[in-house]
C-alpha cells in the first residue's frame, strides 16, 4: 500500500516540533533530506524541486558528503541555498573521509576536505561534520584534535561519526575527555525495520549513555520499505530495484504485510509508517532519506507528524524481528 498524500492534506498538517541533536544548539526537522543522488541521478532542476518542496513543508536539515557525486552534491546544495538566500534557515551536515582527493581522517585530509566543502557549499561554516569512515590507521587523538581546531576556528559547529562500532565510540569518548576537545553529538548509522542488528545493541547503548542524536541512514532499506517491491517483476521495473533485491524474501514480505496493516489503520503510506516507526525509537532525531523527485517528499515528511500506538510499534517490532 502506497497511498499518496495530497497537497491539501499536507497544508492542513501542523508543522512538527523541531528536534534537538544531542545537547547541541542544533534543532532540526525530524527528517533529513539526503543529497546522495544530487549531481548523480538528480540534475539541477530535480534537486531544486526536491529541496524547494522539503523547505516549503518545514524541512531545514540537509545531509550530504564530500564524496557524493565527487563533490557535485555539495555544489548543488550550495547553489540552491545561495539562490534562495536561506543558508541561515538550514542545518547543513556533510561528511569527510571518503573523497578521492583527500581520503582518510588524518589532520591534513580533514582540514583540506572541510575547506573544499565550505567552498562548494558557499558557506563559512558546516553545522554538523561527520567522520564518514572509521580510519583506524590514524590515532583518534589526531582526528579529534583536527576537528576541534576547525570548531575553534568557526568552520565547523559540531561533529558526529558514521560507520563506527560501539567500542570505537567509547574509545573516542575517552580520548576526547583526556585531551580536552569538543565531544561528538551525533551518530549516523544504518537502521530500519529491515536492518536492526547494527544499531540495536552496543551502538544503541553507547548512543544513549553519551547522549548522541541518532540519524538512521538507509531508513527505507534502499526503497524496499516504500512498498513498491513485492515481486521480482517489481525489481526489474525500477532502475534501483537491484539495490532492494536482497530484502525480497519471507522476512521482507512479512514486514511489508505488517506495514500494510498499520498504513490502513492510520491512513498513511507504507513509507510514512516505516519512518514513523524509526522516529518512535529512543534517541532517533531524524532519519536520512533520499527522494528521487519532488513528488515523493510530502510522503516522507508526513512521518514527522504521525504518532504510532504502542500496539502498532509492537506489531512492527515483532514482524521485523
């Protein structure tokens, strides 16, 4: 079930309350728009349409990386903010560590990457900088000191991590305390109804103890949780169907069946319910989701206004276990 959300309904919905990321000063819309397809499968017109719709619906949180489309994603976001003159209204998150020109998390790579990101984004500061990889070839102290230097210089406001284990987050916390640098505030990791084990264990415990804001990526499991992939024929029908092919099995269909039931009960789409389930989880601030065109955005942002019942959450938990 993938019911569309008409414009009149969106207009009538109250704007969701912004959520605070950890203990920081950042307050964001409860869903972040990913820039991972900007400059890749989304051209300038498509990108502007997605961002315009998201912004008009109250969205203020965009997520990108210096490695997305070799930096073109940042350029397109920067151009959009310049043309709309809305930089001060946006919270911009980007990531470093995976770019071709400045790979890794050495002090030099981080400094060069951030300067280039600032240039592409046409801004003087990054609201939230993520370490895109866990670079164990570089001592945590060096990486943390490099980020702290950028924070002190005003180029970065806050930082978070991605692709780190719970043990490594614990090590980073100890290192931060020992050398007296700014602590991390956010964690971005794979988390959805079909990918629960990576987060619901050590990472969830560490995130809770350290007060980290959690931003789940692949929140719709490569589009499978939109409900459009229910057969092999469906996978062949869509360009990115192969990315979701691994979920088309007994468990995946069981989860879709449970989502169908809740979607019918709430009058929302399957994708909206899947995101609302994430937003009901402890410490989750804003799932990171990509839209391939502007028409998909209202369905995604609607999750911020949906409140699932305890019974509905339990049924979805059980189906996805």
